[in-house]
């Protein structure tokens, strides 16, 4: 007797078809899964690997990750949406993280945050319409004595940032893209 063919529904059913992932995205997601699937608590390392490879965790990849880990899409989505470090959309060419920890707040981070949002015309976890800058909050950059601090991309920490200094940093970042 021939074994029955089993169709796997990775989109949660409901008659909707999951959007197909592009080949490069699917390859990156599968690479992350294959590398980490045997680890205890494999979901977090997989999600981090996907974001490291792509810059974000595509929402359409959650069904594939869930299927491969024998989880529900809701379980995977719950983890992605709980942790603010995971992005659901590609970041801008530069990511600006403003420290919101207490030390920086005591030194003016809230005013800097208001200025940044107004100047860029976006809120945290959003990207400017030109795709140049993504604004994110971070809860300590380890630069507490020099607050308010911000981090541009993953390697440029700036301290004692005033609104004027913020404007100059953003102008420089935009010019570099």
C-alpha cells in the first residue's frame, strides 16, 4: 500500500494561502533553522540568526519557522512581538538607537527623544520615508555618565547628544548613504 501524501499547512489553515517567500529569504530562514534546530530553546537563536542575515524577521517566515519547529504560528509570533529587538520590516540604511535608561533620562534623553521623533517625522520602530533612518529605543548603552546617548548602527556611540548634535549626526548619516 502506498503511503498517503500529507499536505502541510503552514499558514494556520482558514483557507488562506501563505504568501510565498522569495528564494533568498527562504534560504536564509532555512539556514538559520538548520543551524539551530537541535539546540534547546532553538526558537530564539533561529530568530536572531534570521534577523542577523536579513536585518529583520519577515512576518511571512513565521509559518515556516513554526512548521519546522513543530510549533504554532501564534507561538512564534508571540515571541517575535514580545521582544522589541526583533523587527518585522527591513530597517533603514542607518539605525539610530536612543538610550531611554534612567541615567540618560536624568540628563535629557526625553527631550532628545521628542526632538528626534519630530525631526524625523517617525516614532520608535519606524523608518523615515526615504528609507535612510530607523529610530529605535534602547535601554542602556553603557555610556551613563555621558548621557543622553545614542548609537548609530552597531558601532558609533555618541554621548552628551543635544538636539543640534542629533541633527548633525543624522545629516552625516544621510549623506553617507
